[in-house]
C-alpha cells in the first residue's frame, strides 16, 4: 500500500567518515536531523581521527563511491547535495560524472586539510576539484585559508575576501560564501557573494572558545539542509550562520583535543525542556493530593519550580503558571507547568545552583514556628533577615529572593531549607530545595508526617 505520510526532504552528503564523529559524514547527519531533513550518505574515505589528530586516511574505491550515490539516487532522490572531503582525483571524477546530470542544489565544502594540518586532499587533486566540481556547485563554502588556496591570493581584510569570492565565482561557482572564523577579529563575519553580484555580510561577536572541531562541516550541511527545504541562497546561508553560531556556543569537550561543535544542541535543549515539564507536572499532580498539604500554602500562594541543568534566567525554569492556591481544604493549581512562570522561585533556584549545582528544584510553603522546628529536625536549615535587605536590593524589582537565598547559603552552603520571618508588608516564607521535583516532594511529605 502506498504511504500517505508527507515526504521528508532528503539531503545527500558525499564526504569522509570521522571516527571521532565531530566532522564529516557523522556531523552532517546530526545537522540534517536537527534541521528536519533526512540524511543519506556516500562515504569517500574512512579517517582514523579524534579531537587531537588525524591518524590515517583510507580511501574508498571510486567504484564504491559511485555505487553509493547511484543507490541513493535510485530510491531517495535528494533535494540537495553536500560534497565534502573527496580526497583523490579518482573520487572527484566519479562524483563529478554523476552530479553533472543532477538538477538539485549542490554545496561544496572544499576540504583541503584537517584543523590539525593533516592533508585531506591528495596532491594533484586540487586541479580536478577546481575544474570538475566547482562549476557544478550552487554554493561553495570555504574558510579563509581554503579561499586563499582556491583564489590564489592572500586575504588580509574584507576587501580581499570579496576579491577572493569573485575569483572563486569566476571558476564556475554560482554563489560563494567565505567564512570569517579564522580572521582573528573580535567580530566574525561571513561574506556571501551571490550570482547576482549582491554581497551580504553576516556578523556575530566572536565566541571566546578555543578553536572548535566540526564547525565547517556543520555550516555546509546546514546550508544544504536549508536548500533542500527550498530556502533561497541568502536565507540558507543566514540560517547556517545562526545554526553554527549556536553549535559553537554549545561546544562540548568529548576528548583531550579541540572542543567539538554541538549541532544537536537545539534537539537536546527541546528534550530537556520537555522532560523537565513532564517531571515537574507529575510532581505537582501528586503534591496537591497529599493530605494536609493545603495547610502549608501561604497567603501569597505556593509555587513549585524546576530548572534546566544550565539555567541562566527565569525562562530556563519551569513552574506553575498562576501558582498553587488554597481552596478550603484543597490545594489547586491555577494552571499548568510552563517555563518562565515564576520569577521568584526562579530567583531562588538560580541562586542555589550557584552554590549547589545539582540542586535544581524548589517549592515555597508558609512559615510558622512548628513547621520550621520540624524542618530543623529533618534537614539542614539556614535563614536570612528580610528586614535587613539593603536599600539597593529593595529598589530593584525581583532581586530580594536571589539576595536572601545567596546570603543564607553563604551562612550554610549545605542548607536544603531556607526561611525568613518577613518584614513590613512581606509575608514570612520557607523554601525547600531538592535535586529534582521528586526530591522536593519527598521532603514536603516528611514535613507533613512530622
């Protein structure tokens, strides 16, 4: 039976395999997946490499490369194609022979050497790369050093970048973008020269990080994915620029060498946010059924929060929209769990995470002497005096909780419970912290039993 599901756009990567999975085919597939495109592959070479070095390159026979491309073409005709490491004249001829008959966008990432300096294009293969592949390309994506080799000139400034792009276009490419990551400047600028002659600059502040492994592959793969989705050249390059900027910001240390760009950062982030909401919502649903919990709700109501592991603001902290209120003997959530729903509880947990990085969840309950005495028997407790809040903190809206939590943890960094006895116009309050919502929920249950 014929499928009624909508077809997914397909992108084909013709490139080398990176055993460290930071560049090449492996990076391309991650990027294609992150951008909603199905990735197919034709492997041109197998590299033995890691974050520190390339230990060896093993060329795939040209006939095998040709067979891989044909197999993909016959079943899943790609909507766009990326060509990365091609390594030898034989492979270039095989690839060019097939791509010359194809009418979809082709992106060439002219990989000449690894970031560690290891040659990834054999001597003598530069001329066929230029003469056979570049004229087939919709877009060529060299970095500064690659552009210098292709254009045969030194690049010192933006005017030289534009001159080099024109020289590469004259080799037959429709559009050229020269990436500015190796410029050494505080602002990184990618410069796109389109077929029409239009020049577009895409600038970002330089991320203060050691050179990363895989950013070039991620950029060309992202541009390919966007072209497969029918974006214009300018839109595809702008999207790739933003995508790689975020991948570099999220770079991870997976080995002893260069940090690795993280092309799946958006997917990881979405997964973390979904998991946090589900975990907190389950704890809230259980919390409001606890016998007697309504008696712990203060006049200003209760909220329950859970932060992402790298939370930096209230938008990274999930909580109950509208809080949990008391209705007779019942505790009732006003709405569902959302990110950014409570600035006060976000301030409390963000302050705590600066001291106890694994502590990511918090709830507030009402203060009275009996409750705090039970807390002191069960947990490590600290406090702060709200009446001594500095005038500058009082004037700054929303900074009181962060200040107080920080002060209490300075007195007792191990505290799981922090309280204050209020001030003029401010209700006394207890905050209970835990590693996750289940941890906080367990502590609330202990208080109720006590």
